[in-house]
């Protein structure tokens, strides 16, 4: 009877062999909780090494599976340019959560190596207190113009499907000529009308909104007032 090999033992063997391709394939077979547990059983040097073996996109997926403090410690120990490449693959809220756990010098070094627009966005989000709406929000969203049609939206989604994959879209936002919020669309709203229907005709107008400075208590009161829990 063969001896059971744990996931972290398998990872350790792949790290020793320097086999990033097989490491990626193996991690893909694990659930997020299994990945987090396997990574936690490695030494800190092995943890940094496994991230170095993976491409930035796959390393980012690992970062999302482990606790933020642990992720920050690992990324902080990596070369800034390599860490920046991984940060660039995370959603904005994950970037801010991980950078927020680091020392100022380390986070600034990574931000300096990131894409200029992504770094500026991260710096802006880092200015928010973690317990307000701005500190909880993500900056990735999809917005379309009032006169765009359903077909325009579908064409954009198809053309950018890889980019939008991690956006976890539940709503689309409709903006006016001044780029101000005019309405909201649910994914469901795109399914049945004629594809040449302008978004203005099917959007939910006068959408509810809160200030980016709203506290957690204000958010809770807002959701209770409008019966939005579970939406």
C-alpha cells in the first residue's frame, strides 16, 4: 500500500524541481481552502519560491486564497518588480488589502513598479479608512452610455471576456454625457429585449447610492431602510 502524499509534500517536490508548469497544474486541482492549507505548511522561503515559479496571474490566484497578512508578508519578501506583476493581476480590493498590511516602504516600492494607472488607483483607495464604503469598494465595474444598445454591451463583453472574467459582474451601470450615473442594468435585463434596444429604455433609473465616506453603520442602516439584505 503506497504512502499518502500530502498536497504540501507534492508542492515541496515541485518547488525543489523548479517545475512551475506542473506546480500550476497541481494547484489547479486544489480547492481554495486546500491551497491555503498547503501553502501554510511550506516554509516561508518555499512560499516565496512557489509564487516565483508561477506566472503572475496564477500567483495572484494563490494570493487570493491565503490570508491577507500572510499574502502581504510573502509579497513583501519578493523583488518589487515581481511583486508588482502579481499585484497587477489582483482586483482593486485585493491589491489594497494586501498593500495595506505591508510597511510603507515596501508598499511604495511595489506601487512604483506597477502600471501607472493601476498604482494611482491603488493609492486613491488606500486613502480610505478600511471601515467605510470607499475602503470596501472595488473600482472595477462596467459602464455604458445611454444610447448604447444591448448588442453593444454583448459585443463588448465578448471582446473583453478575459479582462472581465474576474469582475464578478452583477450589474452594469449606465452613464450620461457627463459620465454621471443615470441608471443600472441587471444581467437579466439583457436577455430578452431586442438586441437593438437602447439601454436607456430598459435600465433602472434613479438608482440608489451612498457616499464613499459612509461608515459601516450608515451602510447597514441604508440596507435595512431599503430592504436590500440578500440582494
